[in-house]
């Protein structure tokens, strides 16, 4: 049934967490809430173009995450590209062959294109954008050949000394924001010569209840231990003590009740019943 089929495009942390959440909703949270259909019949596909999910994690953690997703009945499709989307589903390509995956819900987590302001900066400064519409920046986050325009976050393409590109996530953006804020407070030629250095504090991805993967320094964690680390890190970065306490209480209640509550459905269309 196409209306019970979900396709998540992109096997990064966002895609993995979203697919895992859908698996838990279908298999646990909603399993006794409907008489006309069984939510556990839902088909959830996680589509990734490379050879494994969570490419920024060590391979062993990627494989463990894939196993955890399979336990939640998520079907991981590797070496598969999304070629087109339309109202009946998506066109996927694997091993040079194209096919259609019929689904009504398509969730895109495979990355984004840079904001349109990048095109304005390209015209005004002559900088060459990359294929994702991002602006290449110098090691001090300035546009090449310009001494007054900083670019940070998703819009910036920053290459490390090892030749890799920093991901467009919150950790990178926060460190870049702090770096540029310090430079704006000094505005000296000496400070502009100081390069930005990204400090990798680790990678976390939650898959489901008691299931997560964590890579911190040279340490690798899986299962319940990684899940607890994920919770503590997220609580740590919330603003205000009151917010931290409230979120912790809410998460504890959700853990005990599995997020069950009053859900009233007052009307189901004839078309939905027929499908």
C-alpha cells in the first residue's frame, strides 16, 4: 500500500534518526490505535547512495546502526540514488537500473543547496560556487579576495588541511560563529591571519529506544550507553536550567509511556478505506 510506504532519502544522522523514529511509531507507539489497518504493515525505506549509512562515523558503528534499523523493520537500500520524485513515488537507480518505489510520503534528508544569497555574492564578488551552491572560503572564513565578508554555516565550503569539507551541521556553525565574533571584536590584521580550526567533539546518532551510536575521540559506543550519552549531550546544550529540567521530565515520561496519549480520529475517507 503506497499510503503506508515511507521513503527517507539520505543515510546521514538526520535520515537515520528519522527512519528509526518512523519504525518505532509504526511498530510500537501506534500498533493498537487503529482497527481498519495495522500500522506495523508500514514499509519504511532508507535510501543511501554510498556503500553505508553514517559515512562520517567509523564503519563498525555504521554497520551497527544498520542492524538496529533493521530491528525496527526499516529497509536500508545502499548504492541507491534518488533520480526523480512525483506524486506516485520516487524513481530510484541501483546498479545502473532504474525502478519506481511507490509511496505517498517522501522525506528528504540528503542535503540542501545553499541559500540564494550565494548567487548575489557570486555576482558581486566573482567567487565561484560549488555544485551545492556553497561559497568557498579561506581559512579565516573570509571570501577569497575580500577582507570584509565572512561566510559561515551551511553556506560556507571550508576545506580542512586534510582536504575534506566540513559538514553543514550545528557544531560547525557554532564554532565558526564564535570564531568570527572574536575577529569582529578585534579587527586587526594580525587576528585576520589566524586560521579557523574546527574541534571535532564527536558524532552522535540516535536510532530508537535504547539504541544509538556515538564516536567521541577514539572511543566508540553503541546501544543503551550511546543512547544515554546522546540524551545528556542534548540536555547540556539547552538554554536555561528550567528548560533542561522540563525536557528531562518530558523525556522520562515519554520513555515510560512510549508517547501514548489520547488520539481521536473522527473521520476516515471512503477512499482511504478502499486503499
